[in-house]
């Protein structure tokens, strides 16, 4: 299987399956001398892990998601310091219920990668999807936490949050309340309404989608390569590689199609500032010094507790009823994943940029 690595200089490779022994990642290219805060890495994993209490959106599967750093660090007093060698991290699976999938092992789940994996590889892991499972993102979050530690030294901060879920939209952008509500929304009132709607979907055995917005501040002008590796192109690659993401837009996004050049251009003022940010912080594939802003469309969870039509591995029409433990809306748990992929992209671009000019 190709395509398990991301990045050029700051590169991450993930491994493991949802119902295997463990998942993990190898971060290569991290400069030496970086303080590796294990508690911070764990806190990022805790934001993504399943089993959250009092959250109708989240699966009941409980995993500790405790990170084990196996290489690439050296103890320095009470801290760990990166050595410049590959940093390997392991996250063990402890609460997988593989038997929940035995009744559908010969049936393709609608909305999942079952059929396409079978066509490509001639086999598939029916126990939760294997590499196509959302659980693979735990490894990305661990790697992204290391990238965040590197970006923090440069004053770069990343904040993602839910701006729409189950048809309910936010009207406020208060970053202070994001981690204070179950939906990770920047609008506390809208978050409650989202929860109510998602509870309705849960009772019906159905699921809901939403939109995640991400804002990056403190990015210097000049990050990104101007042709194939434009910053927005690589960010799109990173975010679209998350299984549930079905679309992405930067700045004014698709609204630009109904705008005019005069309205959509970001007017400049001396010495070097912009009156608006319709470009989403990127021009010509290169950061312009403003906040980078993009939004991602998150599809409804395909595993639902309703009978659906499908086919079996022999090509016969049949019905399927999926059991097990599943999220109802992915938005709150996918927020740290989007932040992680954004951090990995920016860390790589930051290191690339150091060789761009004398």
C-alpha cells in the first residue's frame, strides 16, 4: 500500500489499523533541540479520542489513546528533547469489539471504503475498515502535536472549530468557548442547538454532517511553493486526505464565483497590509502574512443504525444493518485532526522556506 507518508522535509508516516494491536506514526525531519512535551501530545490525543461523556455526537467506544514515544528523543532533566532522528509514537488499541462486525463481513457498507478496498487489494478488513477507519487519525494527531510544538516557537497558532452541524450554524466566533462545549463550536448557544438536533438524529439511528472552519494566525509572508506545491494546494491535500472531508474552500471560497474582481480583491495599504482577507491568507500559493482561513465540509457518518440496501461480496442485492459503536456527527472529534494536518503542512513549509533564499 502506497501513500502512507505526508510531507517533504517534516515528514510523517502512519501505520496500524482500527482493530489491530496498535496505531502509530514516525515523524522524520523534526529538527534536533525541540522540547517534546509529552503531556501536550497526550492532551491533543485526548481531544480526539472516543468515549466522551454527555456527548450525543460521539461513539461510546472508550480508548485511553495513551501515547508511547519509542524513539527520537533524549531525556534532559524533566523534559524530552528531539535528537533529529525519527520520532516514533505508538497508540495501542484496547477496546476494539471486532465481533460487532461479524454479521456484515460479506456485505459492503454504503458510504464506506469496503467496495473500493476490495476492488483494489482483493481483500478488506471488515472489522471497522482497517486503514480506512477514522481511528487512523489518532496517529496524525500525535504527529501534528509535534508539528504544533515546532510552530509555537515561530508564534504560529492554529484554531479549528465547528461552524455548522446538523443544519445549525454559528453566528458568533468566540474562540474562548470552543473547548467549553461538546461540539467545539465558537458559539455556545448554537452548540446547544447542534446537540439537540444531533440527539434527534441519534434517536432516529441516523447521522449528521457539518462544516469545520480553521484559522491560522502568526504565519509569516512567504510560505508555500508557487507551482504544484502551492500552500493552499498542499493544505487541501492534507485536509482532503481525512476520510470524512468532502470539500474545502479558502477565504471567500465559492462565494467568489458570484463576486467581482473589485469586490473580491483584497485592497492593500501602506506599508504592507490588507483591508480584507477574501484570499484566505494566501496569494499565488504563498502566504501573505494575514490569517489563513479555510472551511471543510464534513460528511454524515456512514455507519448508521438503519436498514440500508447494498450488495454482498458475490454481487447479490441484500440489506444491511450495521451494529457496533459509531459517532453520530464527526465534527467535534475531527477538529483536532484538521488542526494536526494543518500543523504538519505548515511545519514542512516552514522548513522548506529556510532554503528559499540567501
